[in-house]
């Protein structure tokens, strides 16, 4: 939330920079088969404390055969996922969450690079 110092653009730019540096193509708000989803839920209280739950997930789509249906169906699959919880005063809170999100995105890029060797 804005009251905890978050900026959607800051998170998007940080993730895009890491992905691009890792050799991956970044398309914002596109309908692609594989995508990175970053979710941050925050709660702030009047005393100036923020608590945030954050998740970073790499998704793709594939066809799956279900036992009760003849035709395969398109399903969303989580390839990589990481998340955490952070709490603290408003000054510096968003930066701490962003640091963790960036670490997760960097780990995903490293794992993708290693898998493509």
C-alpha cells in the first residue's frame, strides 16, 4: 500500500532490470505463456508500523489430461515460487520488501540460466 511506501513502478522496474540482465525478454502486462507474478499485501497501523506478505511466482501454462474428460485442458502451473513476511516502521519498510523480492527474482533467473545450459 502507499501508506507503507510502496510503488508499483519501483517493483516492476526492479524485476524487469533483473530479468533483462539475465537475458530474458520482458513484456509488461502481456498475455504470454510464461510470466512472473509479484504480489505484496500490506497492513499499516496508525503507530507507523507496516507488515507485508510478499510472494514471487513464475507461472506457465500447459495442457493436462484429466481422468474425467477426454480432451486435454489448459492449466496454469507454478514453476518457481518464493515468499516471505516483513514488518517494521514505514521508513525503510518498502526497501526491505523490495530487497527480498529482488533476491527471489535473481534466484529465479539463476535457476533458469542453469537449466538452459
